[in-house]
C-alpha cells in the first residue's frame, strides 16, 4: 500500500470515529411527562422516566413491551404537567433534567443514575435489575430485584416499624411483610438527602434478596458429640430426660411444623391457638451442637421464637428473652465465622405451646451488603420514585406529595388515653372515667377493646345487652365528662352474622378459613374470616354496617385491630397468603402488604361522607403502609411484651416509623403481654412491674400518641401503683407534663399537615453533620426542642446520653448546660427520665387542665432557652373540624435573637371561628442554672398582653 493510500485509510477511520462519537442515542421517545427508552440489551424491554415534580422522578422498568401497570394503591399523585424539563441524548445515554434533578439513562442497558446540581452521583443502579417470572393465582408476575449504590457508607432510614432495634439500615436485612408487630412501608431515605419510594404491594426485602432459611440449608450441622447431620435435641419434663435424638434443624416455626414433636412429650389437650396438642407441663428442650460454613465472614442468623429461650454461641449468652407463646418473632444476631471452623451453639427453650426455628443467611460480598437493595416477590415491574431534597424533612415532604398529606387528627387524640384488654361492662368504663376525674388526672379518651359484642356475634357490631345495656347512654355520659370513646372494630366476621352474609353474598369474604373449618379462640371456638376491602362496594358496605350500629350511638373514633390481617396466627406464609385472597384486585401475593391501607380507607372515606363530614376521622390501626397518613390514622407497635428489651426496641421502632413519613405512632405503655410472674407477683416482681410501667410511661409522654394499654393486671394509674408512692407520683407528673406541653405538641401536630412535619425525629434529621448521631437508636427528638432518652434497664438510675454537636443542651430539670458533641452520664432517678432541651428552643406551655378542650383561652408561658437564636410558630385551629383544610387556622410567629437578647412575638396570621383574639403571654428565660427550671408554675419573668400585633422586648425589660 502506498503512503497516499495509508493516509487516506487513516483519514477514513478517523472520519468514521468522529462520526460515531457524534452520533446520539436514538432509542428513546420524549413524552409529555418524561421519556421512554428501549434498551438495546439487558432484561428490560422498556425503561420509563416520569417527572412528578421538580424534585421527584419515577422510574419504571418492565421486561415486556407494555408499560400498562396496575394503578398504584400508595401513590395518588400524577405526573406534573406544568414542570419544565429537558431530554437530551448523548452518545451513550439520555439525560432528563428538571430544576432539581438530573437523571441519566444508559442507552444500551437502561441503567439509571441520579446526579445533583454539581454533577455528583447520588443514586445509581448497579445494573438494570432482575425479573423472575412467578405465578400467583395463575397470574404471571415477577420477582424483581434492584440494587443501588454498592459499597456505600451512607445511612438509610425508614422502611416502617420493625422490632430489632434497627434505625440505620445500612448493612441490615429487613423483611417488609405485615405482622402483628411489624409494619411494612417500602420507603427509605438516605442521609444524602434523597428518598426512594418502592412502589410494590407485595412482600419486599431490604438488604439480602435471599429469604432466610433453616440453618442446614447453608451450614453443616454437628451434634453434641461432633457427628455431622444435625443438633442433639434433648426433651425434658420437670427436669427428667424423656427423649434424646438428632434433629437436622431446629424447626417448630409454623403450625404445620408441629407434627415433628416427639409423641412422648405431648399431652392430650388440644390448643385452640395452634390447633395442636399442648406441650406437657414442665417441658423444656435443649439443642446442642455446632455449625460450620464454607464461607468466611459475618454470618446473619435469626432465632424465631416464643416463650422463654436462651441462645449461647461458643458458651457466650447471645439471646435471653420471652414472648407470649402465640406471637413468636425473629431475633437477629450475627456470628463471625471462619470457613471450616465450627461454632458451638446451645439453645434452651421452654415451649408452652410456642414456636421456634433457627434461620440463617450466608454473608454477602461487602459492597452488596452495604448498598440500597430492594427485592419484591410478586409484582408487575421495577417501579420506584426518586425524591430529592435539601434535607430529610424535604424528602418526607416529597413522599407526602406522592402519597398524600398527613391529615390532622382531632386535638383530643394527643391527650392521654386509658385502655385495657379489656373493659367487660358499661359500668366498668364509666367507673374508670369517674375515677380519673375524681383524682384530678388528665384524660381525653377511653378505648373499648374487642368483645363488647355477644360471644357468638363477632362482626355484628352489636353490643351485648347484658353487659352494655345502653351504648348511647354510656357515650353520652362520657361526653358529659369531656371523655371520648374509641371502639375496636375488626375486619373479621362470623358467618352467622348478617354483616358476614351481606358481604359474602357479593363475594367480598375470604372463604378459605371457613371452608377449612378453622375456629378461633373464643369460647368453644367459632368459624370466622375477614372481608375483602379491595372493592369500593365492599368498603362502602363495611362502613355502612359500622355507621348503622356504632357511629349511630356516638362512637368518636375507631380502633381497627388486626389489619395485617392475622387471619390465623402461626400458619406459614404460603397458607396465610391463600387465606387472605384472592382480592378483588388480584392475587393476595401481589397485594400482601396493603390490607391495612384499604381497611383504613374504607373507614376514613366512609366517615367523611357520613352525616358528620366535618368531624375529624380518627383511626388507630395495628398495621400500615405507604399513604396511610392520608386516612386520618395512627399506628401502634402491636402486641409487644412487657420486658425491658422490648421497651428498648420501641425507641427505634417508633423513630423509624416516623422517618417513614407516617407521623402518628404509639405503643402499649407497659407492653401488651406479661409473663406469669407479674400476674400474682412477689414483692420483687411487683416492684419490677411498677418500674417497667413507669419507665414506659415516661417515654410514652413524649411520643405522638400517649396511650396505656395491655392485658392484666389493670393499667389505670392507680392500679399500677398506690397513691402517694414514688411511682404513682411520677406517673401523675408525666401525665400532667404532657398536658402542660399541649400548645407545643399540637403545633407539632399541625405542622405534620401544613409543613409535612415529623414529630418523632431521628437525630440525623436535625444534626446531619454529626456522624455519630446517624447511628444513635435509643434517643430521638420530640419536635425541635426536646432530646428524649428513655430508660430501658431495670434499676438504672443513670444512662449514657449523647448530646448532638453544634449546639448547647439544657437539662430540662436542673437547667445545667452542656456542650454538644459529647456523651454524658445523665441522671435518671426513678421519678425522672433524662430530658434535654436545645439552646434557642422556645417552648409554649399551657395551664394545668383535665382535658385538651379545657381553658383554651388561658395564658401561655413561653420558655425561652438562651444561648442560641430560636423560633417557634405557634399553631391553633378549632381542633375538631376540617376547616383547617380551607385556611381556617392561625399562626403566631415567635423569634428569639440571642445576641440582642430580644424576643419578638410577631403578627398573627390567619383566623378561625372561636379563636382567642387576645391572649396573655408569660415569659420565662432559662439560662444555665436557672432555679426551678422545670417547675411550670414558677412565677413568670415577664408578662404581656397580645392582641395579634407584633411585640418585641428585651430580657428583663418591661414589654
């Protein structure tokens, strides 16, 4: 080849190369709300990006040509038609850009990544995800998995309510599947100030996509003598060995697994809860042996168990717990293991008709373990929303933009509730209310738990006339004392009731439970099932049945119990799924997690269309899902037990639930279920029971909903401890403190709607620059002012408290000031929980009252904690109606300038019927060492009269 030809060839190659580089991606279509791309390779046939707002982009990937998906149950927002965005192709990608979000889609693979305004990568899909075809009720769906940000060190929050003291989920595994004590909310947010709302209704896993399995699936098991094949299992009755055998696994997890019990240790009595013959009295079981893996790393285990159990690893005690026998739960633990080196295990168990199983998962590669990973079992697509924000509050605001505003609960719901499992007669309920008023103890609500109906008429909504002869008279008498009544309503009905028959005739009852002849635990046992709330007609019928029998007599609020629904405790997942479907929308597997959302929707929408459409609906539900906040609902943590470690777990459970975008949360103060030793207690056990209740009550005064509930013994303040004792006095003190703080608390409540606020706040929300604060799981902020540190150890009289960096902190009781960024030993005498207030906080305090509607025109004292600038926008409305949605509310802005030493009470904005036009404000200046700082009746430093116009004054000066 001549030199001329060589040069020509090189020029040709160069021209082709330049032309190739200049060629833009063409396999996409810009749409009215975003872009649809057809990847040239990989599992997805279509990838769609939709602009929901300047800060929110929806990503949908499907393995088929059609993007026609079922309507979302969680998301109510539609793509924004008025948001400006651009779509620009490059040689390898298509870039969609709004004012706040840049999303880049790889033209070849369809992989999506999100960047900030500076071009920094924030969230990146590792690959295009996976789609595995599955069948559910003969319908083809997909098991999908998507992993983001492998190897990340960011903190992840949200995911609902879980019971393993997890707050930062980086490196953790969490199954999102509704359960008595676990609430699935597939929304997660990062300390990098973004969130992902994963739009799947099915069971979903964060972290390891692989379901935990029995230990023998992954590990080699050895018996106590070192022989391969399983653990040595020893069964004792009253300490005497009855059976000793090798078991390939520890597995009495579900009812179906109980068939493996040795015949020699079974009694002839049949359990109504499990349907199996009760374990003989005095039965204990011990498993001994070791486990070995071929994989070196940190192995994750779960002991699923109930009743008493202990677990030792290499002779070190790892778990020592108790749960009520019918409500087993997973207890996570990790063991570092070296390939080929056995780890000795010993498990001791007292069954009492309980359940147990040892589960395991192999270690993931480190980059995969530390990632944002989501897997759903039965869904139509990979479908999620990326939500950008300047802080975590803005991310939650984006979540609410998608799923609905958090509608306001009535003001009385933030007062104290008295509940018990259960009040048996009308007279009992009236006597409780009378005693609270007689003792001068604040009370706003009494809860009538289940079984007020005739024994054989669950779901009838009838009152048993022998025990509740005059329901309307009962409620009228409570209202006369300014006490509200909440009543328990289940989605469960007996086939003999007219309500069941009406729903069943339309095809709106799940029939399998009845067809199998399953009876519940009431009396001799009755056939039962739940209704299907996935049809609008079914929801309308269910509400009308409530309206005609319960709302008609004046019931104020609704306790929607068992909304998981737990149609039969301890059946395996496959069988449970069969019993709660098929739904009116499709297979139960596809909609597994959304029953509580649809049940709450039935009641909320029904009551808002009823004869009192402007009275705020209030629902307490045992389970929840994304979007629940739009239905006037609070959640609680289910039937947790009365143990110290379970008290500890509630801190992260409630904080995580709040950081999932659902702001109204509570628990059973004192725990629901008790060990036998508390029922006829010794002096020692009685002292512990009282202290446990007190510590839980102190904590409860600083969560969104303040509610005492549980099984025997009785939970009224005077039944927990006698008047005059230290425990009684502290219970009373914290009850009254809660009511004195009502102007502060109701403002937080108002902000959940008007500002998309969060009442119970992880420390990372307010202190994002403090790396240590990200992982604190036993403290939280209650609004902007209070740092709450519950005491969760028996006989503890101090506890470690971390004070976040960047501000000073006041001890609420002593006004002693501490610099942030350090851990201190905080005093925790029996009567008091460590409580700190941020410098610059302005805390409005109201008068001593017996209920939340009392003395609304009384003076408000502003406690101003000096040492930093501060602000607080005092919120008021009528507390009962939905007029706030129409602008009928008022704000009083209050600001403090620390350098100038001035407080400004600004111009009131807004108004509402019944608003207090003129109000007295007292001011107390809190500085380090201020005497009587927590005495809310101490004389004011200054007093002023406010009529809505601005007032500014200096510390110590006359206003």
